[in-house]
C-alpha cells in the first residue's frame, strides 16, 4: 500500500507516478520511474537508496524545486504542476522548508538574520514564541549574533534547521543533512528532527544513505534505479542495513 496508513493522521503530501527524465536521446537518464508515496502530518520519513538511485530528484520534485516529467505532486489540496513558476516559488517560501547538506547559510548574515530570511522573503513576521521554542530546542541560545564562520558545522546546520522551520512549513525536506557532520553533531541534528516531528508536529522527509540516520525516522523508503523498491516501518539500523544489502545483491526485476 505504499506506506499509506490511514491511522497515522492527515495526509500532507502525495507523489503519484512520478517520472523524471534528464537529457535527450542517448544521454537521456530516467532518474525517477513511476514513484508513489504518501506523507502524513508529523511523520518522519527517510528516503534511502544507492548513489544515483533518484533520492535527490524525488526530494526536489516533492519540494517544487524541480518539475517531474510526468506524474503529480500534491501538497494539501494543491497540485504543484498546476502552478506557474511564481506561484510555485511562493508556495515553496510559505509552505515548505529545506535543509541542505552544505548548510547554505549566507556568510555575511548573523545566525538570527539567516533564520529570519524566509520571513523577510515571504513578508511575514516571525511568531516570537515559535522562534524562541525553535532556538531553545536547537540549543542556539547565545549564538544568534554569530556569523556562520564563528559557528561549528553542527551549529551551522542547526541554524539551517531553524531557518527551515521558522515559517512553520507543512513539510521540511532535508537532503543528506548530516552528510558534512561528525557523529556527535549528526546525532544532535537527528534528535532535533525527531523532536520536531513528535513535539512540534512537523512533517519531515530526509534523504540519507546512513542506516543509523534512517533509524531515527518512522519509516524508510528505498529507491533503486528510480523505482520505489521497499519500505521499512520503524526502521532499526540493522534492518535498514539488511534491506540495503538485499537490494544491492538482487538484480532489479524486469
Ligand atoms: P541520488 O540523490 O540518489 O544520488 P539523483 O537524484 O541525484 O540521485 O540522480 C538520479 C539520476 O539522475 C542519476 O543518474 C543522476 O546522474 C541523474 N541526474 C540527476 N540530476 C541530473 C541533472 N540535472 N542532469 C542530468 N542528470 C541528472
Ligand atoms: Mg543525492
């Protein structure tokens, strides 16, 4: 059933038969081949799969950063493909959040200014209580006047998380958010993402290739060659590792 569990609560986002092709002719690559997935409010999903399996492409299509070649993405009652570029940009700003592997903070701005950037772009005022809660949960109190270069990698990524969540987005997308962090900083970040789902009701979709990172999620979806091949509910590192080995050993069915 593609991970659809009606008891999990409201459906926030849905991908239907997503296909994405890059390039033309002999250079044509099918990065996604008919992917279906449903995301529920407050759910934390890990997207896994080997390098080149389409994880980032899936995330980008779900997040309206890229348009699928065919298929549909629904966010609430909106179908992203029906929106023009300006409306899509607005929807991204107002309703979605992103965390990237490279943090992507603006170096000349303080942590506070970086966190408030999406509010400026969306011309909305931050909710002071929400902001204080985020900053507290992320352990950034006392760091808000620092510039990125004055912060550790872990702190920079936590600033990026606060920036992603400041507008209370419907879904937070994170592409390998712990890829540049040491194990201690990774655990802090993953614990925050877990708490943001459990305590703040945030919906989180995270790409990772690390079984111990995936184990923080409620479920792990596995892509192989652009197809969804497996789902693990309540993943443990051992189970994720077992599925990874199985999927890389068994040739794709024709
Ligand atoms: P993953 O994140 O799982 O490593 P990607 O989604 O980045 O995989 O890529 C899936 C496939 O699509 C790969 O074969 C990759 O080379 C190809 N691809 C991704 N982005 C582009 C692009 N902009 N142009 C051409 N090919 C791309
Ligand atoms: Mg990727």
